[in-house]
C-alpha cells in the first residue's frame, strides 16, 4: 500500500473511530513494503501470488486491482505470477486467480 490507499471497505470506519489502529496498519504496510531489495511493483506481484495461492477470491481481486491501479501491472504480468501459482499451489488456486483476473473490467 502506498499513499494510504486501502482497498478494504473496513478501513474507513477504523480510520474515523480508531485512528490508533489505522495508524498502526499504515505503519505496518510501510515497514513491509520498503523497496529495500525488491521494488514495490515486484512486492505487489508477490502479494498477488500469495493471495492466489491462498485461494482467497476477494483478496486476489483486491491485490490485482490495486496493482493495476497503483503500479500499472499488466494482465501479462499477473499471468506470469499465476503460472507460478499453478506450479506450486495447483489448478484450483490458479483458476481462482484466472477468474479474478478475467472478471476485472479494464
């Protein structure tokens, strides 16, 4: 997450009602997405792969969307990630990633 862009609907009420928890979430993202060794785009592609490997439909879609909006990640780049998901996590996880990718309106 860069520039406090959250794609979770639950973060807006947290920001308003529990600013301390919101600030911790922002800080955690900043610590995790440092870009020290891997640039932010590569880290986002890793996040897409993890979401797909976990077969979490909502997380897959949110990670792909944020990557496309924030970092101009392409369909082809996501497909490269999903190929690795297919190899390491199997066809069900791969297909969930494919379904999320093809249900996103570009």
